[in-house]
């Protein structure tokens, strides 16, 4: 079963969504501008993410960009406005939200962490500045060998302000996060994996991401969602809270219909039939 829908920004279509068998194929759709972030793109990312937070039957999400690039960061109009002290992202028309991320750019990145199922970013071409921070909001990043990733904000006299200062040190370590942020240097696919910016390299990141998403979609959806909740909180809450949460989650899973089905299907050597 396939569902096709579109999420539009304030003036033009910016993000497309196609859901097939529980896997959402989400694409930034501004290839002529290298999928750069303008108010409409920010609004479309947030609106799409918020919708997927409550999408019935969702099992996994693949986030990619149309054309050769994932997202080249802020568009030039935003930088031109900054010279006059304006912040165009603040003009984006956003749906209501919750959680710690309040600013427009923060929500465009953090909403993917709030989506309750795994989000896999497929990165080709450029993922620069804000574009990289959107990718860092995903759970897994698959990159092309020649992809170019950069914490580029310092080039424009700025700092990463789309949750990057929280997520980046968690992934690459505090010292490497500082080097990347202070210099803005570009990192290719293999080095991105070595540093922890990316999960793995593949010559066709989108194809690999969709295959991984379909594999995840075949697992107990309640176990996958519980695992994402626990892994998101790991290191961000005290250990007593984390270990108590583990026991709460495992207690809810053991003996539940989908957990029983996982065991039964394994013993019967057949594909499981899970319910949402």
C-alpha cells in the first residue's frame, strides 16, 4: 500500500512524503537551490516531522534530498537579511510544538529525534551548516563516499544553533566537535564515518537507507519505538532514571502480543505479522 502526499511551505512546495508499507520516504524538494533552507523549507520540515510523529502505522523514515545534494544550508537570502539584523527563519509559519527545541531551526532538526520511529538520513553531495544539523537530527546517517559534510557556520561568522552544539559532541566527542566548529572544514564520507558524523558509507545512500528502513519495519514496532526512546535518553538523564526506564520498557514488552508474535514466528520460521 502506498500513500503519496506533499507538505508545502509558505509559497512553494519544499518537502515531499511517500509512505509505503510503513516506511516514509521524505525528500527535501528544492534541488535547483541545492535544497537550501529558507522560511518555506524550515516550515515544511517542521510540519512534515510533526505530522509523522502521529502517523498511524509508521515504522521507519528515510530523509534525503532531491537532486545531487542533501542540503547546502541556509540560502543566500537569509545571509543577506542578516546584514540588516533580520532573522528570516523567525518568519516561518510553524505548527504548535513541544519539547526543548523552541527556535525554528532547532525544531527543523530536533523534530526528527521526536519522531517515535527510526529516522535514517541518506546524504549525497553537500550537507553543510544547517543542512548537516538537520541530518544530525536523524538516528542513522548513510553517506556517499564523495559527500561533503561541514559545520560551516563559522564561515559566515555564526555558530551552529540548530541543536548542533548538543548533538555534535555526543557523536564525535567534545574536542573534535570544537575543531569542526572552529574551522568549518569539509569532511568526506569515509572520514565522516571515522569521526562519528556518519554511520556508514554506501555508493547509493538512498537505496541503502530504504533497504535498512524496510528491515526495521519488519521488527516488532513497539520494541523499536521503545529502543529509540531509551537510546535518546541515554547519557542525558542520570543512570538510575535510565535503568528504571529500561525495566519499565521491558516490562511492557514481555508477553505483549507483538513480542509473543516475534517469538512464535521465529520458532515457526516464518515472517512475523505485527500489529501497530
